[in-house]
C-alpha cells in the first residue's frame, strides 16, 4: 500500500502495476480473521507515518479495525487503480540483455500471463504461507478443523469442546476469546513463551490503568485497552497534542531496545519483570507457569502482549497441555502419555512457513535462483537488495523484523530507498542497478558481529 502511494508521488512519470493475489487490499489484515486478531504493538504507531489515526478505538486495534483503516487510506489516495486483484505472481526472471524483469502471473481464471518491468519490488509479506501442522492422523479428524490464518466467517464455537494447537502469537490472541464462549478448551502448547507487558506501557496506565498486562490493580477490570470517545474527540481537535502522544508512544517502544542486548541491566530487569507478572497471573495454576516459562530471554522471539491469555489459561474450563501430541483420531487428540481428549473442533494456530525456501521464485543473473542462494542463510544488503538480482527491491527481506516496534516503519524506509534508486536510474539513464557482492558480504559480517550481542542469538530449546 505504501509503495502504491509513495512511488507515484515521488516519481510522477512512473508506470506502476501491482499484482495482488487477493480480491482486496489489506494483506495480513484481510487474510487473518480469527477471533481476537489484533496488532500487538500500540495501534497509534501501527500506521503509515503520514496517515495518523486519532480514531483507533483500542490500544491494540483489532484486525477488522486495521483493515478498515487500510481501506480508507486506499480510497483517499485512489491507489486501487494500480492494482490487478486476483492476480498471483508465480515468479520473475531477470533478462540481462533487455535489463528487464519478466514476471509470470496467474490470472483470476487460472490463465497464465506475463509482464515485463524495469524494476521489480516484491512486497509479498512475511506471514503468508500458512500450513497445517505435521501431526499424524490430522486428516482423519471427523469434526471441524480450522487453521487460524483461514478462519471461516460464520464459524460459531459457542458451547463446543475445542482444542487449540499452538501457543504462538495467534493462539495467544484466540484463546482468551474462545475460552469465554466454548464449553471446554484444550490448549496444546509445544513450546514455551513469554507474555509481555505492553510496549509503551505508561500510555496504557494513563488511559486504562491496570489494562493490558500491567502489574497494577485494574480500575476498570479489562484487558482490552480502549480509548474513550472524549479522548478521540480531543485528539481530532488538537493535532499537536496527538502528535506528541504518537511521539511518546514511539519513543517508549524503542526504549525497550536496550532490553534486547544480552546481559545488560535493562535485559535482566525486563526478564525479572516479565517473570513476576506471569507468575502472578498464573497463581491459580502454578504448574502452568513452570511449563510456560522459557529458557530463552524475552525478545528472542517476537514479544506477544496477549492481554487475557494467562487469565484464560487458569479458568476452570481450560486444560493446558504440554505433553506432546502423538496422533489425531477421528474424534479427538491423543498425547504421548496415551490420554485421548475428545473434541468437536480442532483449531490449528500453528502459524506460517517462514523459511527462505518458500520465497517467491526469482531467477537473477546467470540463472541464479533466490531460493538456492538463500538455502543456507537468506542474506540481503540492508535486508532489501541481493547481489545478482538487479533492479529488484524486497520489502520484507531477511533481518527486517524487529522485536520492539512496528514493521510498517521498516517497509516505508525500503520503499523510500527504492524510490530514490529509481529516480537516480531515470535521471542518469542507468539501465541496471545492483548491489555489489562485497557490500552484501560486509553487511553479513556486520550482522554476524552484531546479533551475538543480542537476545535474538539465544538458543531456543523447545
Ligand atoms: C496475526 C498477525 C498479527 C500481526 N501483528 C503485527 C503487529 O502487531 N505489528 C507488526 O509490526 N506486525 C505485525 N504482523 C506482521 C505483519 O505481517 C506486518 O506488520 C505487515 O502487515 C506486513 O505487511 P506486508 O504488506 O509486507 O505483508 P502482507 O500484509 O502479508 O501483504 C502482502 C501482500 O502480498 C500479497 N501476495 C503475497 N504473495 C503474492 C503473490 N505471489 N502474488 C501476488 N500477491 C501476493 C498478499 O496477498 C498480501 O496482500 C502481524 C502478522 C500477523 C499474521
């Protein structure tokens, strides 16, 4: 979306075509519709930097609210005219002689077509390839089976016996919602996880004391941190005050960066705070605390605030199951201890395939394939440029994800860089622009030296 807005603004004579496999804009927020889907960073920072939204009704806006925001912005900038919906890009091949990319597309009717471009930007996201978990017998299940990433619109789970497999970001958002309406919920957790206090927590305290996962006693007994109509009205009237609020939110989020550096006082204090908060919330079932507590430091995996998750786990209608699943039967799930729990519904909140192998197939110079090049380790200069892949920019490349803030900001920067590069090509008549291998190697060396200092380099034992 940002590319569709910014590129024509920066390069007025640009001929832009965007191939989108879905029938509508929104990406992550169009696809993910499971109960409780929401951003896990403050919504006021999860916006395009030039399109602030004083109207967010919640601190962690729901997926539906984010989708409405994106649709409104798309209308405002009239960007749908660049988009060919229901067109899936199957891959691209660089033609050195022409200095162009040839892209293969599958149209809405399944017909294949191709297109050519001087510059290719892949903005295919990170979390698109959802997959069923590899559990014996999954296909034999006779009840309802759903994956969090393709949630059926009219699925009503009220009064049902439900198993949720997974304890990653999606499960952490789904479980508090389902717990309230189902008869029984079996929460199968393979790994351990940190549940974090909110990023920019002081703002939560200001607006909903005790909300989110803060440690102070709740005033209005809610985990959903909302903004009052009155507050929204004030922000709409007073742009300076609203800008200041956004700045503070952004600043406070990024302060937590210090806690991502291994062995620092901030890191130790953060870990102690998280541990204490989780222990308190799991007081009623302390065995869950023991089973959930990770051996790796907070931030090693993306932090999940998960308001209401720990509270849901201690409810009488929830069983937290850490024993490994052995197999799935037509009517339930068997764990390795031989216990079979019968259920009506299995929710697979087991996430996405994020391995470099599944990147959209691109063939660069001399027939080099990106998935071969990245087989051992995906590397891209500044996360967006790959040697042997000229005139190509990747918005969500290796190492772009951050643990202490929103990703939109990062993608915006990549698009700005691409816009500058395209302008330079136009201005100076440059046919081919490609990052040097030495620059990529230097970047890799920098990363290889930087990351061991951070919590990201900690080993995760399941
Ligand atoms: C449940 C969930 C919660 C999240 N919460 C947060 C959060 O709180 N904060 C945060 O920073 N990030 C969050 N993320 C990460 C989120 O993916 C990014 O923030 C952001 O939405 C990514 O934007 P994107 O445009 O790069 O990718 P996407 O939103 O995934 O969009 C990619 C688009 O490319 C299209 N596409 C993909 N492949 C093809 C193809 N071959 N041909 C044509 N079109 C294609 C897709 O249909 C999609 O529309 C979350 C992700 C999920 C799944």
